[in-house]
C-alpha cells in the first residue's frame, strides 16, 4: 500500500471511530460479500442492559456515508427505546445497502445471517424497513440470533400491529396533555408512510373517528389504503402544508428539519418513524419554540422492540400489547418532565433513558 493510501485509510478510520465516540458506540461492523452483492453495516451502541437488539433495514442509500449515519443514529435510538420501555436489552441496528424490491434474495439474506452469527449473540437482529418475517426465516437459516419470526416458527410474527398500537397510545396521551381529553375523534391526522405500521395506525384512527389523510412514495399503496379505509390522500410534496392537528411520520427519518418546520402548522408530531428530528439539538428546540408538542419517536414506537423482547423470553402477543399500552404512561411522564424542567421533550426522554441505564450500570459494577 502506498504512503498516500495508508494516510487515507488512517483518516477514514479516525473519522469512523470519531463518529462512534460521539454517542459512545461499542462496536461497528462493516460486512461485504462479492458473490451475493451484500453490503451491510451492523452497529452495536450499548449492551449495559443486555444484548443489543434492533432490526435490519434495507434501503438504497445514496452513499455509504449516509448508511453509516443512519445505522449509528438508529442503534443509539434502540438503546434509549429499550431502556424507556423497561426492557433488559441494549441497542443495535443493521442496514443493508440496496433496493429491497429488486436486490433482496435468499442468498444475500443468508449471507447476512452469517455475519450476524459471528457476533456471538451480542447483536440480535429483526425486521425493519424493507424487510419481512419471511426474510427473517432466511436469516434464521444462518443464525439463531434473530427475532421477528413467523408464529409457525414459535416467533412473534409481524411486530407492526404492536408498534402501531403503541403509537396510538402515545398519540392519545399527547392529545390529553394538550387538551385535557384523550379522544382523537374529529382530529385531523396526516399519516406519512403507510407501510405495515402506518396502515395499522390508520385502522386505530378511523375506529376513533379521526379525520385521516395518508401519503406515501408508492402510489399503489396510497390507492389501496384509500379504497380500503375511505381516507383522504395527499401528494408527498404537500404533506407539510396540510391543515392538520397531528402530523404522524411513519416512513423514514429526518422529516422534521429547517425546511419542513417553516411549513408545519400542526399541534402535535407523533409517529412511528425513527430519528424524526434531523438534528435533535436544533430541531427539538425549534418545535418547542413553535409550540408544537413533539412525541419522542423512540418512546412512541417502542411496541416493535417490545414484541421482539417477548419473543426472546417467551412470546405472548397479549403480554406484548399489554406492555405497549404502558407507552401511554411513559409519554405522560416525559411530557410532565419536559414542562417541569422547561426542556424539549426529546431531552426529557433522553434523560429518563440515561437515568435507567446509569442505575443498572452502577449495580453491575458492584457485582
């Protein structure tokens, strides 16, 4: 290797380790396999409470740098999500770089499973954007460190219903905090992203007579949901200018940013997407200044990881739904803390999670 190449490699490694230290990640693994075309990154953020658990996302990222940013943010969010939900697991995440609709296949998934297996249980994977329970079956062929399996394999199946239920509970708690009533009847809700979770959320909303509008990058999904539930639809470019009480982002993250905050006129932001704030230290404060109640995403969407946790310890959907219902109470505590300390809701949630992790870490040091 030439001197220039060695220097470049050192600079790259310094950049990656520097980004890991920003949020105190424990481990980042880069995986590639020429035969299957697999390019993947696995990030383990924190294992204080237990093995890192988090889904695998398959997405056609514009660059590997974007993929790294996503997996680092997502894995940190999983640590906080599990801590707030009272689970005895840590946070991790994986991304596979590629188009799930055209590039995903059995060989690629089984090869990815082998990489997961090399971590010896420090990371347990599950489904996320672009993945399904069927995909988890393929991964299971290469490793036991996977959840989100179908019920006929003694798994919890699709976690989306439990995730959506938790979002619904958080939304009701947020509305109650603002209005004194938890009812969503007559509330104008825009659901951005109608994949599995988004559609289940729509079901809860229309049962409570909310006025629902949906948007998605896939027009066929929009038509399907509109015809099935009788809701309205809007173009993805027009989401942020809608007349709405609640904006519910249920697709990818970073939709709350400098540009969208100039347009949003909602009272509440509460959705299933991860990392909704493009920069939490900037936009978490901006939403507060605008008088918008932001329901922290990893608190809101914890139903999925709760479902996975019950699969690890002995699956019961009834137990998973029951624990997801407690998201309502956690949301209330977060909003009360935010008000009492006059801090953004994301920071209140962060503090709650960090307090639990620190307490358990202190116990671990004593034994």
